[in-house]
C-alpha cells in the first residue's frame, strides 16, 4: 500500500506491543514517499506522581529518559538501515495534545502514523484513547495501524 505526497511523518511510539508494527509502517510509508520520519516518545512523569502520591526523583526521570533514548536510537538505526532519514524525540507531558497538535505544528508534520491502541480496555475507559483523541484533533492526516496490518499487508494488495 503506497502512500505518496508526504514530506514529514510522525510515528509516536510507547513501547507497547504494537510499537514494532507502527514503526515498520512508518518506515514503509516514509520510504515510499521519500519523507523524513520523526520517531517520538512521550514520557508522562505526572502519572508516577499520581500513582505513588509523591514526586518522582530526578534520578528516576533521568534513567527513564536514558532508557527511552536508547530504544529510540535502535528504532532510528532500523529506519536508517531501510534508507529512511529519521530523527528521534522525547517530550514530557500529555501525549494527546502533543501528538495531535503541538509536535506536528513544530515539525511541519503532514502525516501521523499511530497504533490503534496501546492501552488495555480498562485503561482506555479510565484515561481515554490517545488514538481517538488524535484522530479527532490532529492538524494533519492520520493513518491508524492495527497490529495485524503489517503482517497482512501483502494480502491487501490486489
């Protein structure tokens, strides 16, 4: 499935089970389009404060950021191996507005490739789906990747 005309593609990743599928689809579309790929992870430090009732130490945040950066570097290397120009980004805060509006405006994103969900049914019920928010509020096109899409992409071609 080739998609063309895109110059800057955003792939937000969260380390969930669908991350690999989302990244693979992002690399595929970026390669087909000759587009730049931005790989973004958003750390929600506030969720730790609410969960544990106290501020998270700087050491914990530093280690979490370092671990995330290492994983993102591996994703960037995978994109580079496929011939795709990519950058990695880490932001702190609420993923919904960052993915839907803030990051795309800052980086001239014209396509967001996002997973259908990274949450359990209970988490979606409590905090809402990031994907649903992004689809409703994005400032650019959105492509939703379902976990089986990448595995079955060859069967989708006519």
